[in-house]
C-alpha cells in the first residue's frame, strides 16, 4: 500500500484551501451580480415586443398576455403579461447586462410605495403592447394602450424620484450611464390607413419621423444619453399577416414598409446625434436580424418559421394565443420563430438580444449594444 508523503498532503491541503478561496470569491461575485451593484439602470420603452406586464394594469385594453398558455416556459408556467412562451426581448437584453430579466413594469413598481424607490434605481419598463409612436396607434384594435409619449411622461416621474433620492448632479450622471432601450413602430405601420390618417404613405412616414424625433428629444432633455433603438421586424412575415392574406410567402408590401421605416430611422438618428452632442445610439435592425433566421433557420437551431407555435387556424395565425380560443401549442417551442400570431418565441428573443448586444454592422449600427453600454 502506498504511503502518502507529508509533502503530498500539504500540497493537497493548499490545493483545497485555494479552491475554497476561489469558491468564496465566486460566491461573493454572485451576490454582487444578483444585487446588480455594477449593472447600469435600464429603461425600456415601446410595444408588445418588450412589454413585461404593463398592460395587466390597463382595465380597458384588449392587448393582454397575462393568460395561459403565455408564459408556459416561464418559472411556474406563469403568464406574466409577456407575449411569449417565456422571456421576451426586453428580458434577454437585460440579461446581457447582468440582470435576471427586464426591470419590472413601471405600473407595477408604483403599486408598492415601500419598495418603489429601491427597485426603480435599477430601471423600469414602460412598454405597452399595442402601442406606437403616434398617440392614436393601437386604439382602434386594442382600446386602451400607453403610447410612447405617455411612457415618457411616466419616466418624468422616475427622473424626479431619482433627483429626490440622490440630488440633481448624481441623477444626471446616473441617467447618462443608463441604457434607454426603445422597440416601437410595428403597430404604427400596421395601423396606416389613408382615410383615417388623411395622409399618404410617405406623409405618414414623415409624421412618424417627426413624432419619434420629439420623443427622443424629450428623453434627451430629461437626461437620457445612451439610446438602444430597435426598428421594425419583417411584419409581412408574421403568421397573422400571412394567414389574413392567405400568403404562401411573406407579404412584401408590409415588409417594404418596415425596410423604409428603418432607413428613415437611420437618417433621423444620425441627424439627431449630430445636434444633441452627448447623444450616443445603437440602431438594431430587427428586419435583418429576423430575415437572417427566416432565410437560414437551421443556422440558429430553428425549424419552423412559418406558423406560430400557439394559436389557431391557418398557420396558427388566425387566433391569439389565449386559453379562451382553445389554441394549439407546439411541443418543441425552442424550434419555432413565432410564439403567437405576431410575436417571437423566447428562443428567437434570445437570438435577437445576442445579436443586438454583440452583432456586426449589418444588424446593429453604428455600434452594438455592448459598445453602447461601454461608451463614455
Ligand atoms: C408614496 O411616497 C411618497 C414619498 O415618499 C409620498 O409623498 C406619497 O404620499 C406616498 N403615496 C402613498 C400612496 O402612500
Ligand atoms: C380609444 O378609443 C376609444 C373609442 O374607440 C375612446 O373612447 C378612448 O378614449 C380611446 N382611448 C385612448 C387612450 O385614446
Ligand atoms: C416619485 O415622484 C413623483 C413625482 O414627483 C411623486 O409623486 C411620487 O410620490 C414619488 N414616489 C416616491 C415613492 O417617492
Ligand atoms: C380605413 O378606415 C376606414 C374608415 O374607418 C375604413 O372604412 C377602411 O376599411 C379602412 N381601411 C383599411 C385598409 O383598413
Ligand atoms: C388559401 O390558399 C389555398 C392555396 O393557395 C387555397 O386552397 C385556399 O382556398 C385559400 N383559402 C382562402 C380562405 O382563400
Ligand atoms: C426625419 O427627420 C430628420 C431630422 O429632423 C431629418 O434629417 C430627415 O430628413 C427626416 N427624414 C425624412 C425622410 O424626411
Ligand atoms: C460588438 O460587440 C462586441 C463586444 O460584445 C465587440 O467585440 C465587437 O467588436 C462588436 N462587433 C462589431 C462587428 O462591431
């Protein structure tokens, strides 16, 4: 029987000790991470692509996702108000910056005065499903929604709360480091109607351009400096549109509108950032990110890009994903691009967030979200 030399056991002891120290350091780092001591605040604005429960607080909205089977892959299969089987793009972006998921909806934070100030220091989510850049967007289809202008008014409150907590100077500094993520525009494009708007398609785009510009200027004047903006995905490819048009492919007219919108936004941001000298931005091209998946799904581990996982009728695109419609729910949810008739699955949201965070110029420009966060 081999005898263990004292030297070997000393070495073994030291090895164990150092392993223990490494474990301890990792535990401490975990705690730091969990408390987000280093994470910057994230403020999220926009529509259902990034709504994490705002609309649960609107009594008169028809754009609700706090019903099963939404959230089937969320912890405890809880339907939280996210239009997703699990997490959505807001959550997946927040995860890239050290959080477990998106900051909570502003409308849920304000329910509890005792925790509000502590929570809001990490950010808040103002996004509302069905909403848009224009005030009238979504109203016809969904009733009550919180449009982008109102979301920014709610942020004014938060800005005042920051000022009350830490004073104007520290607030200014904190907000200048914070990320302002905005994902909006699809509902505005869906809602274009020459009769009701009294505008040509081009005129409508100009109105979106100048209204979006006002929103961004307002946020800048409130202290926002770092803008992570996401444009409109290929809305002509979503199961709802394809089912309604009985289309075998995507509906090109809507896709073309989405592409033009991106171009308009690109020009707007470049023009705005030359005037607002401290403004930094990253413009995510949701059109290209999604098309890349549609054109080569297997490269992303996706198998189904046509039909929704959850829904009913042609392509599961004729009925929303809600228990009252007795929807089909696919088994391999991680293999689907679309969760419901309009929205991506958690898997697709994860791909989008990864690309926005670290992708190249075809997908996010002039810099990506990780560079935006690091910029000073
Ligand atoms: C919430 O807190 C603020 C300031 O701490 C206070 O002025 C306000 O009255 C409180 N509101 C409620 C509903 O308790
Ligand atoms: C939405 O439209 C309805 C009428 O269709 C109107 O009563 C309501 O005030 C509108 N809501 C908003 C927030 O604009
Ligand atoms: C946050 O700010 C708003 C506006 O100043 C104020 O009404 C509200 O009471 C503040 N909330 C807390 C918890 O201090
Ligand atoms: C546009 O609005 C008018 C008036 O509300 C309506 O009659 C028409 O059907 C709408 N057109 C489309 C394409 O939705
Ligand atoms: C949809 O298209 C298919 C084949 O292109 C056709 O068989 C079907 O009748 C169409 N359905 C409707 C509602 O137009
Ligand atoms: C949108 O607004 C920006 C800034 O005002 C302007 O530079 C740009 O030309 C506008 N876009 C279009 C298509 O008119
Ligand atoms: C985007 O982000 C990563 C860091 O996450 C950076 O290393 C990379 O250079 C950027 N990619 C491009 C193509 O700009």
